[in-house]
C-alpha cells in the first residue's frame, strides 16, 4: 500500500510494532519514579512521548552491551563539606529506568548521540516541530510535549549518558569519510549536524527499514550530518549504510543496504522507497524551517589544548596561552590561600562572613590546579612542568585571565572550577 505522508506511515508502523503505555509501575513506586525524574530536570510525559517514537527501534545487541556498561554507574563527589555541595554524574533516573525497559533504552541511546552532535535548543525546536506535525496528521489529536519539558528530557539524557565516548565512535566514521580533514578543523562539527528535514524524515523510516528490510529502503541526499546518520543507522540500529561521496562509495555493514546516502547533494532530501523504487513519502528542505546547530564536544582530557588549536592553529601561541592560563590560576590560588589562612585565624576576632569563609575553604590548592591543568592541556604538559613556582607565581600575568582573549578567560575559569571539585581526578 502506498501511503501519501509520513503520518500515514506512522499509523501503519503502530499496527506493525504495537507500543502500549510504558507505565508498568504502580502506587508508591510509580510516584517515587515521577519524583526522581522531575528532580533530575526531565519530564515523565516528554520521555513517554519520545519513547513512543524512538522506542520502536531495536538497538544492535553488541552496541547495546557496550553502551549499557558505559552509562550504568553513578558517581558522586563531595565538593565542600562546609557548604554541603556534591558533584553528581552518570546514570540518573532516566538511564536507570532504561536499563530495565528496552523501549526506553532504545530512546536513550538514540537521543544520546543526537544531543552529543547537536546544540540542545535547536534540537528541541526541531523535535517539537516534528511532534506538532505528527499530532496534526494523526486521526485523533494528541497534544505534543511542551517545549520546556522536551528540552528538560533531552538535557537529562545528555547529562546522564556522558560516560559513553561518542567522540571515539563518530571519529572512526569520520576518518573513513573525510581522511584529509584534521581533527583540529572546526568544520568537522558542522559536518556532523543533520539537516532538520532529514532528522524529521528519519523518525519513522528507520523503524520501517528495520522491521521491513525486504520491502523498504531509505534514500537520503545531504551535504552534512552523514557521520551522525551512519552512527545512528549502522552502529546503533545495525543497518547497512552506503555512502556515495566525492567519487567514492563506502559501505558500512555486511548485509543488504537499507540506507543509501548521497553526500554530494547541495540540498537535503529524504525518501522512503519500496522494493520497486516507488516512494512511500518524500521530504525536502522547504518542508522544514528550523535549523539544527552544531555543538563542540570533547573529552575533558586535552580539552583546553583543542580549544586553543581551533582558535589559533599556532603552536607558539598555543604554548604561550597554556603558560599564561596556568600561571594566572596558580597566582589566584596562591593569593586565595593566603586570604583563607588569615580568615580562619581572624574568624572569631572579626566575625568574618561565613559565606566568604566557605568560598575560601573550597578554593583549589596549587597541587590540584597543576593536576587539572595537566589533564586539560595534556599535549602541553611539558609547558606546565617547566613553570617555576618560586619565581613565576609572585609576578604571574593574572590580569591576562580577565582582560585577554575569550579563550584565555574561559579556560582559566574552567581550570579554577574543576580544581574545586574534590576527587575529580580519580574518576
């Protein structure tokens, strides 16, 4: 049967892949789950709506095992015993729930890679638009998730799955697609961004080609987003993908090709075809107005070096900036430690403000700043080792951190904040 729109396809897929309510808890346990999800910043109804779409897909078993292992643990570090502040990372209520419910797990995995490669607000807008279109095309209107609720769910998934190294997976695909582009080239982030019309067009067709591989296949034309689509369709869902790009044809997978991508196209277009090449539906750029934006993600190790290289691509300037950032932070820490020691001694005599004392007590030590700096600027560790603490601290160019470049200010701030997180280096 030829369907005239993606909404008809969604209806047919609902018959093919039955999907009831995901609420299988009751009473006190269900209320506690709602409280936990809300406290994490997510939204239960938004997660339900997202799982109704993304939860129909099956995650490739080996990839599922790897992802599950990477995200299943939670980590809590105490930042300040005086202020009763803690730093929490890893699996929260959304991820913990997904580990026991396949539909939620499929949703979390797929949205994890999308939040890794796309700016959160633009991704929220694009998915909101997709849900609105689905509601308008449905036989019975169902209100789409609220924008703020959807954004909260996406943010929760991004934060709770940060333990999975998407950078390694995507980089492996990019090395095959773009072998001549260096990792320091900022254009790689733009090349990861899926055009809005392609993202919206993938929501139902990926389910169709996974459940009906002999009767359907996807044809995609897009200049960007290819690495993310390959990871989504091949690595996560186990589909075979063919990419035609700059005179070469690359195959990801061993089975029959389910997704065919033309990377030489100037305008994005997506079509779901049957076995006789007749289209079930087709979308072009004019059908979508919201644009997805790229986001730069990188492991904490060597993050600072990468930021500097993207901005300057000059090794001499890079090493000078690393030196200025670290000596500035060390100088600030040195001054704060002296103030702290005086503050503790004079607390009773001068009734020093307790908030000021808390701030001074949690300020990072010189040794912690050095440790954090060597992690952020791992490629330039020799620059940090060469700093003479006795001679350089008193005259460090501290003002450069405040009146210098944006990168200098931002990285100085990062070093100081991370230095305050006790135990971070042991994670």
